[in-house]
């Protein structure tokens, strides 16, 4: 079992403080959900964990199994078992999906470990079948010409193949129709194990109908202000966030626009 800890994390972008002391601890085998109004720092949190260069950590720690994540390059973070499914996946001309994932797997292997092409092809075919993706997917360039839903499923395909310890899923439900939403949700949920956990950012309950959520957190104005179980999902879905703002005496701040595309 692995542990990811975020301790008193403060993060700024272009001189503006976005995260103002985030504390969160999660283990593999757990699915944590972060909900909150737009512009409160949810995407900033996962981008910072993964190492986006424009996010400046001014205070706090991120620990993965006791190791200092902030001292690692993005590549090292990936090798250690962190994975980010981006809200806006990038297109990569000239690189096929098959070669992209194969290269990522090679990079994670030990020097003496041998790569089995047959095993890889079987795993790739199985994952694409479970995600109900097109048969020509291996030969298509990464996300080029993909619909929004196809891009999101391609992110989950990469996650299934790389098998990280912790997946950071940033609004993977946006742009998905009803059928695709169920497929993505079920594929994420089926990965839950003692060696895999996920941090899911979403605005909507519909994705969480398919995910066995263990912890729910509400983030407002750069802080996690309430944590609980699935009952919080229902309350937010029914009442929005005004109730908790009123309880805590929170006055809304204008959403921060960072103009950063991951």
C-alpha cells in the first residue's frame, strides 16, 4: 500500500496565491473526490502534484511514500507512480498511440527487464476493447482528430496501460455522452486495488454513480473546507455550495484566470 500526502500546500501563479494551505492524505485502495466552484484551485492542485512548471510552491510539502515529490522532475514523478489525466489533453502529431504508450512503458522498466511485445499487444487490445475504442486506435496519432470524448477515453487507456499508484483525474467526465461516461467510470472503478488509488476532480454526481468513492472533499478559495463521505456529493448536487459558504462565513473571491493550458 502506498500513501500520498499533501501538507499545508501553498501555490502561486504569476504572483497570485491560488492554494492557501491544502492538506490531504490518501492511500492506494481509496478513491478521493474533490468538488468545488470554478476557480477555487482544484486543477491547480493536481497540476502542482504532477509538476507543472508555472505553478510555484511557496510553502508546504507533497510526499509519496515519504519521498519529497517537490524535488522530483515530472518524469521522476511519473516513474514513481503518479499519473495525470488532463482536463484538456494535448494532440501529438506524428506519434501513434501505440508508440506513445510503448515508449512510456519502456521508460518505466528496470535496465535488466525485457519488454514483451506480445504481452503488450494483448494488454493494449484488452484495454481498448474494455473502453470500446476504435480498432484503428493504435495507428492514429495521439488525440489528433479525436472528439472530446475520445480524448478522455484515450487518457484512461494510458492509465490502464501504465498502472500508476495514484491517478489524478481532472474533470474526465467533461465532454462525455451518457454511454461514454459509464464506460469511463466503470473502467476507472475496476482499477481500484491495494496498489491503485485515484483523486477525482468533478462538478457532477453523474460520474460518481460509477465510482466507488471513499472520501469526498469540498474546496473553496484555495482550501479544503470540508471532508466526508458520499453524503457530501448528494448535498452539493441538491444545494450547491452556498450552504457551506454560509456555515463558514466565506465571502466569494473572483475566480483566478491563469491562462495556463496543461
